[in-house]
């Protein structure tokens, strides 16, 4: 039996979704790269280091594990 894991994007806390909408106006390329990564990955540990740095640059989040709802 195959199970599909829920993407990180689907598990994002609502206020981070709003922050990405806001940052998309000023930094659309970086925001798009981050959103693509969040939609394709299911675990925080799968994120590339560059994506984690981009998240820190845009949102100031030091620990990306805190951005997601637990299942």
C-alpha cells in the first residue's frame, strides 16, 4: 500500500502563508523557490540548506521546524 505524505506547504501555519504572500510582492523569485520546495518536500529535514537560509532571510525564522503544524 502506498501512502502519500502531506507536503510541508500544506502543513504551514496560517500566519506564515500570509507572510509568504507579503514577501512575494518584494521578492517573488526567492518566495517562489521556497514555495516550490515546500510543495515538493514532506519533511523539514529534506529541505536544502539554501532554502532554510532563504526562509531566514525573508521571514527571520531561525528554526524552520516551528513553522509547521504537527500531524
